[in-house]
């Protein structure tokens, strides 16, 4: 299959691919919407949580189950599942539900389908040299991710946080997180027999020929449900082309686990389509939040002011860092230290693939279950550490393509900073800082190609490597530097951070189990010490 044939088989045109790529790469930030002149006083809450991703969900459950009243402010919409399984759209037939106020579906591989701007579930935040994918929904990134659940490697965790009791993390908090997130592993018998995982088995055989090790990993997808999908007994979600724009069934996202349990206490209030614009420290030790109420066209219906005694920032690495830096620049948080915005990294993310290789199957599950491990032990003489997840390409046709989402041990770090000229927060990251990740991916591809043939996936990525975007932004408010050892922001004892901003640049794996376990540890101490 040649490039033109592949694109034609996808139902696209060369012109559409070029146009979509150009629009995706050159999308400009929308103008700031006009704000209403009046401000609504929205009341006082003892505890406010900004963001409902993994750190926010842990904070909400652990506070509310102890009887503490909580308000959750979420920038995205709430997407409750319907009996008709039509809450979310599928990937290859993406519509306005897919993307956060975009004219095109946000995706790592261009999907040239014009859509109406709408508060969809997946955002693409564009900086000068890096694009960051972010979940915009009640449940945060858990709505749009592939639900890959891996505990951080102990050696890597101890290198990142040598002063944390690792026995406590691996005996108590990571297992607690895995249980609450409903992590399981695909049954090997089903994996070996299912036509939906031929893409993984094909990639595994190629890896074995090259002397590389593959291994199973956990996932927050319900594999009992998936086996029913395969038998045609239930609605097909993971086996029906759903993942990056939400799963209508099967996946245990946070709104069905931590957040559901938190709301069941009766102590949680949820307000969605709320963008926190700034935080101000008041003289009475309370905090005031300026919040913009967003409508479905991207405008601001009203501006609300909330006050609280304690604030839990869980807007992700990007959101938390931007909010702190902007509030500092506005003179509203004057005691933040020099580590705010620092120690950022993309978790070594890089995507690549190989075309014109073995058949991958026409029907593919969207839920990854295995990866190539060139991180631990014998790496075949390689100086690079890389863990390459065997990723699906569920187009409903035979692509003869093997796709990888890789995590590398890239030591490079960037930082967020406030730009006074534009009054926006920007990311200081140069394209050449991806060199480690690109070289690691090249070495992997070369090892595979030497014994399997094929070519680097220039059909999917420029020069065969997708190194200008990331799924796992980390850092900006690092534990023990910008905060104390449990996430209290230094010099602001009532502001807490419990999200991906705490981890300095690299988790070594998909980071949500790392984030969740760390938040469990921190909240246990905070509840004991600060809520006497």
C-alpha cells in the first residue's frame, strides 16, 4: 500500500490532510471574550477544588468522606452517560463533542472533518514549540485517555523523590489508588484469541524477532465488559472505536469511581463550565477566586467571586502553573517562591510507527494492553531508556502499520513564565530539547526494521516522529520545591496542589497512578494535620 492508497482508503484526500495539518499547526489563540461589567458574589465555601482530574478527585473523596463540605469548579462540561450510548462521539466520525472550541477535531493524527466550536472533551493547548493535549470535562484526563495504569518504577520514583518513604507508597498508597481506579489486566486467553488485538500480537512478534521484551500492563477498562463486547452481548465501546473523545461504556473514568463516591457523601457541590481566572490572598487569611462562567459558544455569561478557607489546585500541570503565575503577576499572590512554573517536562512523550510491515488487523481495540520495555534491565546495549506502548490505529481497514506511543527518560526541562507583553503564560521549551526522545525512538525503529523490514511512519508524522506534542505534561509546582513535602504551596499554607504539577518532568510511565497515589499520601497527612 502506497501513501496515496492509504489516504484514499481512509476516505480522505491529500489536500484534506495538508489542510488539516496546516490548520492544526497554525491555530491561533482565540481573542479574550468580552466580560460582563457586573460581578456576582457566589458565596463562601470552606474547601474549593479547582479541577476534577486525578488529584482533584482524590482530594474531593478524602475530604467529603470525613464530613468536610467541598465545592468542585470544573472548566469543562459534565458528560453523564445515556442509555442510548450517545454521550460521546467516535474517533473517525468526530463531531463538536470531540474538541474544546476548535474548528477541527483535536488529535495526534489530523482528522480533516470540519466541526462547530463547542466545549468538547479534548483540548489542544498550543505553545511556540510544544502542543499539550488536555482533558476538558468533569473527570479531567480520565475521560479522554487510554486508561493505561502502571505503577511508577520504584527506582525511578526513589530518584525523583528520594525523601519520600517508598515502602509506604508501594505497600499502601499505590495499591489504594489501583483499587479505587478499578485497575485490572486483560485475561491472556482473551488477548491471545481476540481478533481485536492482532495489532498488538503482530507488534509483539516483530519485537521478539528483534530481541526486545514486551510485557502486559494494567488498565482502568472493564475487561469483563470487553469480552461481552466481543461476543456481541453489549454496546461496543473499546471495541467500537471510542477512546480519545470519551467512552460511552466500559471505562472506569473518574466520574464513575472517585468522583461518584465523593458525590455520594452528600458533601460535594459541582459547578461546571467554570474557568478560574485568578486567586487573591485576602487579609483575613481567606482566598478569593475570580471565576468566568463559560457558555457553549465560548463567551462569558458572568463573572463570579467565591471565597474559601482552603483551596486545592488540581487543574493539571498547565492549568495550575498558569493560574499561580498569573495571580502572582497580578499582585494577588505575592509570596510564591522561585520554583513556581519550573521543572516542566513532557514525560519524554514521542509517537512513531512503522508502515508496510505485517498485517495489523482491520478491527482493533482502542485499549492498549502491552508495551516494549527498553527501560529496565538489558536494553540491548542502548544508552536510551524507552517504554513503547503498542498503540492501536482503529481506522476499520488494514493499514499494515504498527504504532507506538513511547515514554522516554528525557532529562531536559522547561518552564512556564508570565509574558508581560501579551499578559499570558507561555512555555519555555525548545524543539531541540526533544533530541533524547527522538534518538531513543529512532534506535527502537532501527532495531525493529533490521529484522522485520518496513519504513518509518512518515505517513502519520513529519519525518516519522511526533515529538511536538505531549499527553503527559508534568511539573510547574514541584513537590518539595514550590510546595512543602505534602503539597502545601510554600508561604500560602491554605493553598494545596495535588496534581501532575507536583512531578518534575518525568514519571517514567503513564503518570495517572503516580499522581493518584501521591495525592492519596498527601491528603492523608493534610487531613490529619490541617483538619483537626
